[in-house]
C-alpha cells in the first residue's frame, strides 16, 4: 500500500448545492446521474428483468388486439373517430406499461434499498444529498421505461396499429407518465414499513389499469362515475397517448400533460423530503 | 484542529443520547471514543459524519459548519459506519468504482485508486466477486477501502472490529496503523479497551451521553487507576463476603466488587498477594495484571464496559 498517495482530497463543492440552499428544496449536489450509473451497473447483473419488462405489454397487445379485435370490429373514440379495436387499445397499453414499469422500479426496488440494503445511507455519507437520490431513482425508472416504451411502439408500428405521425411524441409522453408514477410511487414507498403495505399499491394500480378508459372509451361509463375515471392519473396518461397515436390532437392534451408534470414534481419533492427525514436523523 | 465540538447535544424526542460534549481532534492523531453500548458514540459519529444534524451546541469540522457545508465536509471525510452497508448487488471492485463517482472523481482516478485500495484491503483476488459471500473481516476491510476512495483527511470508524474474530481484528488493526503512519487522522469508537489502548493516541471515556474523562490511554490509567491489579476469585456465591478480609492489604488502595471476583488495586501486585497469603486469605485463583482502561471505566462509572 506504499503507493497509496494521500494527495489533495477530492472535493467538488458544486455550484448547484449553493444554489439549492437558497430554495426550500431537500439538499442535493447535482449528482443524481451517479445514482443512475449505480443502478445501470447493478442491472448488468440482472438483465433478465429487461426482457420481461418488454415482453408483457407486447403479449397484451397481441392477445387483446387480435383476440378481442376479432369480436369488436371498431370503436368510436372520445375524439369522435371510428378505429379498429387494436388501434384503440394500443395507446392504453403503452400508457399502462409505462405506469407499471415505473411503479415496480420506484416501489419494490426502492423499498428494498431503503429499508434493507441501506443503500441510501451509504450514499448520504458522500457529497450526494436526498434530492440526488430521489432524482436519480426516478430518472432510472424513466430510462428503463423509455426503453420498454420504444420497443413497444416499434412493435405496434410494425403491426400497423399506429396511424399518425404524432405518435413520435408518444415516447416522450410515455416517459412523462413514468415520471408521474415513479415519483408518486417512490414517495408512497417512503411511508411503507413492511412488505404487506405493497398490497395498497396493487389495490391502487389494478382498478386504475382496468377502468381508466383503457379498454373502452370514457363515453361508455355511466355519467355519474366519469368524473372519478377522469380524476385518476392513468386516465390522463391514456388520453394523452391515445390523442397522440390516433392524431386527435387538441388543447386537452396540454391539460393531461400538465396534470402529469405536477404529479411528478410533487412526488419527487415529497420523496426527497421523506428520505431526508428518515435517514438524516 | 480538524474537529471541534462545544456543548454538542443530540436528542431523540425526550431522550438525550449525547449530552453536551466538548471534543477537539487534532490533525494526524488517532482519537477514540470509549464507552459501553448506548453511551452515545454512534450518535456522535453520525453528527461528525454530517449525516445527523446536531440538536444543540456547536460543531466544526475542518472549520466548517455541517449544517451549512455538509456536502463539502463529507467530500473530505471517510466514514465507516457501525453496520457495513456495502452494495450487495455489485462486485467488490464495482463497490469502489461507483463510490468514487459519488465523490465526483473521474473514471480514471477511481479505477487507479480502486486498484491500490484492493491491494491495501488484501482483496485483489476477490475483486470480481459479489460482496455477499465475503467473510465479516473482508467486508469490514472493503468498507474501509471504500471509505478511503476520496483520499479523506479524516477517517471515521464506528466500532471497526465489533463482531470480528481475533485474527480478523489483528489484520484490521494492522491496516489502521498503516493509515495512521501515512498521516490520516482517525476517529475510532469502541467498547473494547484493548482496541482503544492499541490504536488511540488520545481518547475520551463516554457514558450516558457524557464525557467522564479524557487523555492518552497511559494518562488515564495513571490518573484513575493503580499500576497493577490483583484479581481474586473465591469459591462462594457472593464475593461481597470477602471484602472485609481483603481491605487494607499491603500496597493496595482500593477494592472493587464484581459479581464473579474482587479487584484489588495496588502499586505492587506481588506484595499484595504475599500479604493476602500471610493473612490467610486463600482464593480459588489469584491473577496479578497491569491496569487497563477497563479499570479506568470501572472506577469512573462503577460498571464494566462489556456486560
Ligand atoms: N434514531 C434513534 N432514535 C431513537 N433513539 C436512538 C436513535 N439512535 C440512537 N438512539 C438511542 O441513543 C442512545 C445512544 O445510542 P448510540 O449513539 O447508538 O450509542 P453507542 O453507539 O454508544 O452504542 C441509545 O440509547 C439508543 O437507543
Ligand atoms: Mg454504536
């Protein structure tokens, strides 16, 4: 160990940390990318998850599009056009898989790292702050989600289920859906203290998956519960994707986008704040 | 002065874990916190490591305030918490690589440093293995190696050898000596008096969140104990029965009662033993030994360090 040089210590007090001190934000050093890099490193040891994350929505697409599509020939969308069932359901599957992927990454994985692996404790002993951890974990969930969504879109396009050039924006939209759900999911996870609490997540996700105008248009729901459907985040994700992939573009899409952005920002701040409260005691 | 604390306090709800301690750690020394479980050592270390805000008092590390400059201070620190907290999803060398990046080192810097540190931690031949199957001693060495990735000026070690077998402890002590020789300032907590004696230039004895004594190991022993101790075990349930017979024996200044033995503090162990024999006090066993920090702790608090 004679060669171990004890020269100048590595310090990079960043301008970002100085800036964030002026705002009521949880501390961060602008180094969230290293949290992402760490996850990518760990992921190389478990790449099988990548295959399953991609395969699931594609299986859904073919079983629903081809199976149900044979029974239901066309659907009148809320935008007023008449489309084959597979074309109708593909955007909803894209939105749901963006949600599912984000929730998986930001709940199960984060819970394990937070409560068992103590990964964040060891990160907080370095210049990294709680905000870096929240942003990094959510960013990682988005990266994975973007990969799945891109693959899904390619398959859907090849199968002739994409009808508009607006569909190019479906990928960033899927990332936005991932952001909203990853952020809220991570925030919720910081309140969980046992694996049983994950039942609440399933309880929230499953009905949303089924009833967010995913498999049939909003107009088929009884008048009295439409507002409930429209209040769920997945509804806005589905509506956004459907608008883009079918080329039914209007101001409503801006509303859906805003809803998801707000959810993502609130979730990310909440998650960072909670990590600070839990670990920096 | 690398660390200075004035009236440093940490409370959890109503419970006072650290009760207004004053500490100064100088550059280049190995400084110890010696105390039993629950004394407040880890709470103190976490405050110095800038991962736990102080409830009260003043704390400066490198002259900076953790509440304001936490990330900048942590960039110059190495920290080995009581639990290893290694990244078990990564391999041994990946643990070092990614940790370097958390400190803002470049990839080249990190790789070079990691190679040196693997050698230092005697883990070069395990570098591609997952962390999980490593022995306790190896994990501890990897934790220390990881905490050195940023060339810290100050290394915090919270109970570095707790839970390790004697051989692993000696390997670890040897590594820590090397660091000390290279000029790294060490702050060590321990409830092992032999560890404190071996490693620390200066230490404070901590109990119930307070500092009860401060000095070099030699210093403390001279101040709070005698040169030697005669340990007497009797064939009886209650060693208190024998206190009277032993009190006032030659060269002795004090007798302490433990559940399983009497400790006679003396300047001359042989003279004390001979006098006991002359008095007709016949214990099952008699052991004459040097005073240790354990005796200091017993004298100061009336309790033993390890129960
Ligand atoms: N996060 C916490 N919440 C409540 N009590 C705590 C917490 N951390 C430590 N304590 C209490 O503070 C006391 C001192 O703990 P600690 O600093 O870990 O002591 P040591 O490291 O000397 O064993 C203990 O009684 C412990 O139970
Ligand atoms: Mg402790």
